[in-house]
């Protein structure tokens, strides 16, 4: 059975012991007729039972009892025990003697004024006076004022924090520089596709001797001006090196392009400093020099292999750049 929040709260308060007598009777009646509600109450008692075990017994200080007695007007000397008034003991009167006529006083049947019986009054009981200590009232009032001040200060601080937070979110420029939030810098990486390069022109020169057979094949990339020399049929001589030269009528003397290595391929980037017209119209020659190349930067022997460039792959401009 589903119970409302009021029934659940009633069961919890019953387990805590905060209900008054009528409400406790109501809960106990519901427990007697509804087993599920009784199980709900027992569940709350099981949950809240450890709270009672966590709290130990605390003996109040003697001054607490003295303050209570002072508050109800029983401070000072101990109160005397209450003494109830004594009831008068019953007296037994002797039987009357036979009535006779007295000649001096007359007959006993002569009418005489009767005396009223004496009435005993019970002692008055004093009602205790309740004395209120004004110092306790003043101390309680001061505490109430102090807690009200603390609550007001806490409310003001919370309101200030709420206003500051709202300004930081919606209007950060209205805040002082000390508490103004720093701007957030977000770095976004944008990947752009690499540009498509147009194919560059390719040049080839066959360096051959008088016999007509190719000894070296030289290729030049028109975009980067890098060249590669491939050894084809040139026999190596011990203690000697092949050196490549650029010979042009636009230059005062041949320029060395470096020693050709012993491997099959040798690559150099040294043509980047020359104009395209010089590269296109030059004659490329190979000489035999001492090991490591010419010692003075000029050929020391006649060229044995020569050749000129031929465009094999056309480029955008048709000339090396």
C-alpha cells in the first residue's frame, strides 16, 4: 500500500517521540489495524535507533538545578514540609445527672439563654509566590538579538554573493577589475588541406664521353633546383674522384657543383643560387680530380664527360625557378 507524505512523516515522528498524546494514540490505533503501517513505523525506528545510541548520558551541572529553583521562587532556605491542621479529638461527655429542683437557683426547667458553641477555624495555608529573575529575561533577550543580528548578516552576505555571481555571468564589465572574471581564450585548431602543387618541370642531361656511351645521368627538378646524378657506366679510378662542373658563357669561369660520390646516386641542392637561364643553357661536365675534389676550385684536367639539359616533363613556366 502506498502511503502519503503525511503518513510517512507521522510514522517518523512517532519513532522520534515528538508526537503528543492524541497523535500517539492515533498512530498506535493505525498500527493495530494496519500491519503495513506498523512495518513502516518499525522501519523508521530501525533507521533512527542508532541516533539514540550515538548520544551518551550527560549529567547536568549542579548550577542548572539551582537556576531552575530560582526561576520558580524556591531559592534560599529549604522549604519546610507541609503540615496539615490537626482535627479536634472527640470528647466523651458523661451522662447527665438527674434533674432536680434547686431552691437557690430555681427549677432546672426554667428558661435560660443558651450559649452559642465555639467554632474553631483552620489555619490559613499560604500560597507560594513565584519570583521571576529579571536577569534571566535580560540574558535571553540579548541572545535573541545576537542571533537575529547573525542571521541578518548571513542573509546580507548571501544576497551580495548572489548579485556578484549574476554580474559575473551577465554583466562582467560592471564589476571592479579585482573580481572581474578573466576572459576565456579558446584555441581552435583548423586543419586546412594542403595545397595541390602543380607538377614542376623535369630536366635530364646525359653526360657521355667521346665514345658516345652514357657515363652519368643528371636530373634537375625545376621547382626546387635540386639535382641528382646517377652513375651509369663510368669506371672508378683508385685515389681519384669525379667532380661535376657547370660551364656557361655567362660566367667568367667554371663553377664546381661538388664531388660525385661513390654510390650510385648523388644529390645536391647547389643550383638554387643560379638563374634559370644559366641553368638551362649551361654545359655540365665531369673531370677526374684528386681524391676529395679540386684543391683550388678550378678543374685541373680536361672534361671527359659532358652534356646539356633536355626538358622531359613540361612545367607551368617551362623553365627552372
